[in-house]
C-alpha cells in the first residue's frame, strides 16, 4: 500500500489529508509541529495525538527524509550533504554558519536546464524537478541534525536560500508549498526576509511569486547588457534584461525587503571590465530600481573554460558601483575546500540534456577555421548561442 510522505504537505495540505482520515483540522497543526519543530518521524512518539489517529497514520503516512550519501565539513565550519533522490540522481545542500546567522542553501532540481556557463550544475544538464517533500527534507534533516550535532535545543537555521542545484522558478508548483512550510510558525517560523529565492530570470514566475508567496528575491544577473548575458545566462534570450528588471520592480510592491539583490559572478576578462561596471550603473538608473549588488568570486571548474577575476579588479568594480550610490558587497567564499562554494554544486546528475556534449561541439565549432569562398564579396559568420 502506498503511503503519503507528510513532508510533501504545507499546513493546508496536511489539514486536507487529516480530513480525509476523518480527523479535525486542528490535528494537522499538532502533527505539523511534531514533524517540523521536533523532528519526529515515528508516530508512536506523538503522544498528544489520539491513539486512533496514530494507528491511522501508521498505515497511511510516513515521514521520510532523503538518504544521505556523503557529508563533508569544511575547515570554516561549512557542511555539505549529498542526498540520494533516486534513479541515480543526487542533490546537494550546504549549511553556512556565521556569527549572527545559520544559512542553509537548498536545491530545487536534480541538475538544471538553464545551462549558465559559469555553473557546474548547469554543465551537468537537467534530470528532474524535486517534489515539495524532497525540498523540505533538506531543511528537515539539516535542522534536526545540527541541533544534535551542536547540542542546541533552539533553532539553528535562521536563513534559507534557494540557491542550490536548479532553477527554483522552473519548479514552481513544488517550490511554493515548501516555502510556506519554511515560513509557518508551526513549522520553522522563518521570516520572509530570511528566505530567499534565487532565479536566473523566469519573468512570468517572478510575478506569480509576488502574488502567491513573496519572499526575498535574488536575481542572477551576471552581465549588464543583452549580448553578454545571452552568452552567460541562456534564459536571457527568452526574457531579456529590460523585461527582467521591470519584473523585479513589480516584485518590490510585494517583497518583504525594499530592494532586489542582483548576483554578479566575476569572470576574468568577460564581465569584469570598468565599462561593464559603468553599464550596470546606467542600467539601474534607467529603470530606477532599488537594488543591491552581490559580487561573487567565480569558483573555476575545468569544463567552464573561465577564470576568477583578480581581487584588485573585483574591488575596483565594486568601488565604481559604490561611488555611484549602489549598495555593493563582495561575497566571501565559503566551503570551497569541499566544493560547496557558489556555482560548485553538481551532485551526481544524469546528463539527460547532453549539455556537456553540446558544449564540446560548440567549442569545436568556434575553433574551426572560417573558409572564405571567392564568389562572395562579404562574409557573414553565424554563431549559435
């Protein structure tokens, strides 16, 4: 008999499940607290539930975490888990401890279909979306593991960032119930300001998120103009920069913060020149958007063909933005000794989109010499992006 994994439900969904069992709605709140606040997975432990309900749950439901394949702890305290999501696929979650917060970076997909050039997950290709329970399970496991590991009774994870593997807004139907569980006071009770969804720019879903479950928004910008962003973030060909910035402005009407964070990965000789910084300033002024820039050191991997910008150039870039009145930070790298830093999460993903093969073919095409035909007076070089 198939049983329901209760991690798949937000409180409203759990209430509907309890009603199907003939139970009153308030039982769902009790059950929700046991699962998320106390980390219980054994129904016999839930002593304030009626025995009849516990017996029903034993045959109809389960609380099932993701199996942990590996756990690695960095010298800076960062912890990375590799979770098995079946069929040869795995996803990663990373806990980043700081003096004033504990942040968990959560995955939303096994792999990613966006294919950003500087992201190792994108180079692996896309396998599948995670279910709501698989998203929540990363937080459920990490929170209760850390409480035991650190011998703390109070909440350890204060911030969640949907910045792990995958594009969250391309898995919208599973994302929103997961966010609601993170925010619910009967579960993790996180502030909307402390839950961040990162997107490479799925414009229609930015609007939907603003209406359905507004949390903090981070946008992977990475370029100040369309031709460069087309190359770095292929989704830009469908939703160009001006459309994206206007969607961000609309989101601000609902957002818990009064600014949008623009993530900008610094790539040596690609998007880190003084003119790129000046173009970013012009872009922000053109749209009049309240924003903050987060400059991210690139974490190289062989398949990318890209290098990290030198630190002096990063600081000069940041200075140009700051002097123009734009709030700018340079992200510290964390967990890079265990491949847990930004852009390094790759897991063990089946390359069903053949991304690596297609990129190799593209590089070969770019290196192929151009043959000039004497009958032509002009030459047009067409380059696939």
